[in-house]
C-alpha cells in the first residue's frame, strides 16, 4: 500500500476532481486517461473518483478506509465515530452533550488547506442551499463554520439508512415499492427545483431509506442554483438512472419511462421531474403512461385491466342489450302490423303519443339548447297520458299503450341517452309509473306481441338508466335479461336474441 500523497499532490488532484465533478460518471475514466499530470496525482484523482462513486460524503455512506483521527469535538458536539470518507474529507457521527437537549448529527469536515477559492465558495453555497430547504425527504442542515485549523465543516441531520438499491434488495421490495422510492425522491427534488436548486448527483448512495421506509435525499455537496448551463434535466437524468438501478429488468412501460428520463439529448427527456413522477404514478396505478406510444388501443387496454370487474359487468350488460335490441328490431315489424289492426280504442292513445312524443320530440331534438321546449313537451305529454291511464275500466291495450308513452316520456326526461332533460329522479318515477301499467298486462298475456314488446322496451329503458345514470351494472344486466326472455318466444325462426 502506498503512503498518502503530499498536500501539494492532494491539492492538485482536488483541483482536477473539482473539474471532474461536472463530468458524467460514465465518462470520467476517459476524461482522466489523457491527463498530463504526475502519476501520484492521477492515482489520487482516480481514488477520489472511486470514493465518490462508492460512497458520497453524505450522512449515510459507509466507511472506505481508516483515516487520521478527527477532532474530539466540534462546538457543542462530541465526535463519537466515523461514518465515511471521500476525496475532500470525512463525515463523522457526533452527539450534542451540552445544553438542555441531546441530538445525534452528522458532521462533514473538509481537509484544511486543500480547497481552492471556488471549492470554498461551493461549500459555503452548500450550507446556504441546505439551510434554505425544508422538506421531510431532504436531510436538514443544522449549523456550519470553520475549525481552528481552518477546516470548514457543516452539521447535518444524521440519517440512519441504507442506499435505496441496497434497502430495496434487503427488503425484497417489489416493483411497485421500488417505483415508489423514485417517486418520493422525485417529489423531494421537485421541491428543491422550486427553490431554484439542482442536486446534480442523484445516485442510490445519495437516496437513503430508513428502517421504516422513509426516503431521505442527502449530499447537496455539488448542488448549485439553476442557470443556463445547469438545468433540471440533470436531475431528471439522475432519477432515470436511479430507476434503472432499482429495476434492472423492467417491463416495457418502465423501460420507456427510463428511456424518456435518460435520453442523450436533454431536450428529449421529461421536461420536469414532476412529469417523470406523474408517469411513474400512472404506471403504479395501472393507467396509461405518456412515455408509451401505444395509441387509443393501449389506453383502452390499460383502462379495462384497471377495471376488470366493472368492465366485465358492463360488457355483459352491453351484450344483453345488443341481443335484446336485435330481438326488438325483429319483432318490431310484427308489432307494427298488430298495431295497424287494432280498433279505435288505440286511436286516442296513439295520436297523443305520436303527436307529442314522436314528431314533436324529433323536431325538438334537432334544435340546440331546446330545454324549455322539451320541458313543455314533458308537461303536455304527461297530462294526456295520465288522463288516458286513469280512465275507468280502461281496456288492457290502452293501458299498455299508455305505459309505452310513459317510457318514451322517461327517455325525454332523463333516460340514459343524449339530448334529455337530465331530470333523473323524474325519469325514474315515470318508468315506475309505466311498470304499474305494463307489468300486470304482460303477466296476464305474456304471449301477446304488443304487450311483450312494451314490456321489453320498458326493461331496456330501465337497464339503460341503471347502467348510465346509476352505474348499477348488476341491475342493468338483470333487466336486459328480462327483456331478452320476453322477446325470445316472439323472434322469427332462425333469429338470435
């Protein structure tokens, strides 16, 4: 093992390391290789890079090697152990043992005499940066200053946690939990961005997770204010790399999200960390993610998978509705023939229904903003139908026709179709009134085509109302089934309900 380099070599290596901070981690070896510097300097620089990659100077990194003893105290804090070391110094665990309260902290101490003016300014900026951030997922800054030997220091919240990837592996975390870690980190980063602060070094070692699963973002040692040369795209990239580290074998959607965060061109990445977090939350919730170019079919598939039970019920109800509609169309011609042969008992009911509920309705439906006209139609039609239905000893056929009129009136008032008044409670009452007229006649004459058609129409309208207005798929399915059963005996040979 070689001895430690001289202070001069350390200072030269540190100056180079200061420049290297801005180089992406994957490009650092190629940046170091062509340097024309003494071998000890290059070796020390490589050691700093290795230390920076393996453990940051944050408040949770593991120790790399033995170091010279640190100070016994820093102000009101007694040093109780070494947490870790890096190229610029070391981080110690300390305990406040004076005053009226106890507190364990992490103290970062930079080696004296090694900082250039720019690095000194950067450390001061770190203290100012951390002091301005107050977020439950960002390690807090308590104090800072300079020791007697000139070594700068900062006193920070002590985070007893593991790097995110190690915590996830040890906990056997599933994909949803791992994605949740990135989402929480992204929200903390978004908060920092809202304060015009960019972290610039988001790695698993700087995203710690405590025993209770709390995420803490640490080490703003190279953070800086956002400017033209340093954008939030840097942290989007860092979060993307964190996601890739946590999910090395992603599904297609996570792979697309990762690619969208780590694109070589910063302009092709997610525009903000919030946008990245939104896509991850969408994935976690089973919704379509923006990074996938799957079109409407992809989005529909995600919706159906997310709502399997309700979608299955709705699909079944829809199948029954369509089947019943086919039967209605098949039987409609026979019903029209039967209606043409009825006696004068139907004339008044038929004229009212046709005049008020069909031609007038069709004309009103073509006019935009016709709510008032529809209301008048509803009032007039209801008055006529109530009169006919209340006639003493009204013949069964008249009661059935009046019931059909109530069904049409319910459609206009608040049925499950477009262009209605939206009075759902009134529509439900009208359908209930129609049932009191039609149901007894259908039970008495289930083989009568006109009565069966009226009953089926009533049940289909009730099914549509339950499905679209009440979101009651089970009730809609049952009512559509009753309509189909009523019409099946009436369908022509070979027709299917």
